C-alpha cells in the first residue's frame, strides 16, 4: 500500500523499555487508585482473570482502573500498576495512533489483555510478534466506517482477535494471540500483492474515463457556446448534434484542443451557425455565397481526417438544402438550437481548461486526507490527479475507488478546513517506548520525593525527639526552680514568721516591762512583795518595802520582823517581776492577767 512518509522519532531499545516497565510496575504510585494499606500475602489477593475476560468478551471501552475500582475486591500493588500502565499505553495509542476512532477504540480494548499479562510476566506481555502486528496497523490508516466490503472484512478479522484473546485467557497462554498476529501478516502480504494489480487496473480505467469525460465536456462547451440563444433550421441543428458533436468529441479524445483539427472543426461549427441564423448571414450576402461554396468540402475534409469511416452521403443533404434556400434569399423555419430545460448541460470553463503545475500536485499525491469528525470521519487516499479532467482520484489505498473530486474543490476544501491531511501516524512501538519512558521519569521523581519525604520524616522525628528532650529538660528545670522558689518562699515565710514572732515577743516584753515598771512605781512604802523560792527546800519569802531611794533607784525590802534586809535596783526588780521570781501583792491579780494575755498571744503567734 502506498503511504505518506512518516517522520518517526527514535524508539528506545526493547531491553531498556522492558527494564523500565519492570521498575514502573513495581514502584510507581498513582493518586486515587485503591492501593492496599499493607503488603498482601498471595492467598489474599483477588483473581481478576474472570473479570478482565468478561470485560474483553463484552468489548467494553472503560479503563481497567475504573473496572477494578467498581468492585469491592482486594488488589495487589502489581495488579493496580499493571491496570494503570495498560490504560496509559492504550490511552496514548487511542489519541496518537492516527487510525480511525472506531478502529483505534477496538484495538485499545487490548488493555484488558495487556493488564492481565503484565501482572503475570511484566514486560514479556508485549512480545515482538504482538508489537510488530500493532505497528503494522498503520496500513489500515485509510479504513473508514463506510460499510463497504473491504471495511467489513477488516472488522471480521478483528472479530477473530476477540476469539484469540479469549482463548488466551482460558488457556493462560499467549499462543492463540500470537498465531492470530502471524496469520494477519500472511494475509496482509497476500492482499498487498492483489492490491498492486487493482491499483494499476484502476489507474488505467480512470485515465481512459477521464479522457472520455474531457472530450464530452469540452465538445458540449463548444456546442453550447455556439448554439446558446440561437434559433436555427432543424436540419442544421440535427447535423450538429447527430454528426458534428461526435466529431468534436473524437478530436478532443485523440488530439486535444490544441490541434488543427479542433480549430478547423470549431470554425466550421461557427459557419454552420452563421449560415443557419438569418440575423447573422443576411447582413453579408457576398460572404454567404463564399461560405456556401466551401463549407461542404471543408466539412468532408475535416471528417475524413478524424474519422475512419467516410461521412454518409445523406448526412449533408439537410445542410445543403438550407444553403440553397439561404442563397435564394429564403428564410427557412427556425427552431431553438439547444434543447429546452437542462437536457443539454455545458460549462464554458472546459474551453479554457488548464492543469495545475506538477509541483502543486506532487505535495499531495500519495497522501491521506480526512473529511468529517469523530466516528463519522471518512478517509481518502490521494491516488492520482487525472490530467485530462483535473480530478482527484480518491481510493481506500488498496485499489478501490472512493470517488472523484475536482481539483478546485479539493483546494477549496483544504482552505476551508473541511478537508485536512491525515497527521503522521505513530507506530505502537513508539507509543510504548514514550509512555514507559515518561512513566519512568515519574517513577524517578516519586523515588526522589519518597527519599526526601523519608529524610524529612527522620528529621522531623529527630526534631520531635530533641524537642521532647528539651521540653523534659525545661520541665525538670522549671520543677527544680519551682521547688527552689517554694523552698525560698517557705524559708522567707518562716523567716518572716520568726521575725514577726520575735518582734511580737519584743513588743510583749516591752509591754511586760512597761507593766512591771508601772507596777514597781505603784508599790508604796509598806507594800508587800513575794520572792518565790529558788529551790525545792526553800519557801517563798514575803518582803515589805521599807525604803525607796530615788537617787539611786534602789528599793529596800525587809521581812515582817524587819530583818533580812533585801535591796533591789529598780530595773532588777522589774526584770524579776517580769520573769516571775517576784510577785507584788495587792496588784498581782491584774498583773497576772496581763502576763497571761501576753503569753497567750506569743503561743498563738508561734502556731
């Protein structure tokens, strides 16, 4: 099959693709997919073979990842990644293969088969035979859903693929699929040999038909232009349509419009019209005689140069009769020269017909074009440009004619966007290599992110540990400081209490001393005091104030008999009264009450 040149990018070696695919299947993580929370044991992983087989048998178009999310089963990481990689490969193939959407969609359903095999054997799921078959689908770029026999034949072959893949699911082996691929290649080679013969035969047939159309349209244009809006004798009209119209076509077919025969035939047609139309020939009677004498011989001469058989004797009788009548000055009955309505259509553009430059045509020849959008799009192969008619011959790329399109409409379609070149197709091998390479880049980025996250997690754990240790240290320091502060507060409180108690005792002592001084000042001469005993064998002694010496502040006491004189200094007596060794009789009760109150306050202060 003739194909347009493809600019194929560099395809990574199969070994590299296999290595990268193995890493991707085991290591990549895709957001929003149902990965297990922990590593699963083999006996807990669900078997997805029956589910994928059901999806393939039903020829469903939904992604594998959507299927496994729709059921509440347990899937392993490898199963989920196999589903994602199969979806990704076939998703890119669906968008970039350049095949008809219906055809690409049917091929993309192999995602179920690829997911199943990649989970089992990894990169070995895409064997060379399978990849070569998928690459060879570029030969089907011209397939369109037109309902033709060749279109149905391809769909029938893909129906056989459904059976082959189902057999692989049942047997657990890929041999049915590989056998299908090998048979497809054998059939394609046979078809290509047949298509070569069909293309050559079609080109020869269409070139002949184009020459016939060119002759027909050009002759019609010349006759139509000459007879337009004319009324001529019926004999002239009949001769033109029955004899001269065919001669014009034959001249265009054999010699074209640049030959002398075409020029002479066109001039004779004008003479016939001029003679038959009184409005033209009556103005120049001399020329009418000249033309009348020559036209018969010239018609026969041009006819004999073009046609292999001579002109019939009676063919010119009607024209000659008209000539005789016109030379006599008679006006014959006239009829419209052209049939009424659209029974004789013509286009004057054929008289100025010119083919486009070969350089303008060569850029499109042998390429595919698309008309329409989506599933309704139709693909056509620019097989050739008919030089005689400037018509584009569309085929399906395999020698089957799809139609003809005038060059002017072809150019207009390109300018308007209703007709567009088919973009270069991308082989499946390139799709596979580019997809796995891009996923490998994602995997490397994820690994870096995981390593970075692990380092950050370790750093955060270390930081948290240090923060915890620092918090514990600060807590211990704060606790120690609190205890020390509490001890200082207790010590300060105790010190304040002791100071207050001491101050209170000092105050009370001052009060007692003041009371004692007042009491001593109040002892009159003859007043009695009692000196408590200083030992167990001594009794208390009563003494009476005998003398008060103010100059020395001395008080002299004696016993009842006036003996046993005792002298006390004022302050000494005060201290003795305060200490309780001496009591002043008469005021002792009041003083004792005062001392009791003082002593009580001291005890309360201590508590």
